[in-house]
C-alpha cells in the first residue's frame, strides 16, 4: 500500500511543517512537539479529504497518529473497512 504510505507522509509533513519526519517513520511526533490537540483535528480533516472517508474524532487515538508508521497502519485499516 505505497499510496497509503505517501498519503500518510504528505499529511504528517503538512501538519508538522517539516520534511524531517521522512527520516524516521517511528519518531514520536507528539513527544517531539510536532503534534498537539489542534493538529489532531487537522489530521482527521486531511484524512477525510485525501481518502474520501468520514471519521469521528473518537475514531482516532493518540497512538494512531504518534508516528508516521502508526498512521500508515491506521489508514490501511480504515481503507480496508471502507471496502468491506
């Protein structure tokens, strides 16, 4: 699912305002100060826009967006659910 990986990278790069996140996909973006509560809402909006799916704020947990790899796994699951 290379497309999902690229979408996740694009979302996080836009939210974090740096391409530094591409160097370490397991970097904890919350601990590093790149993501806060407002960022979470923006991440949800970007996911909905780019994947054409609807999410509720309760659909995303902090762990789902703490790293790029976690976001990739989360998105793969959501895309799979939308196809079921």
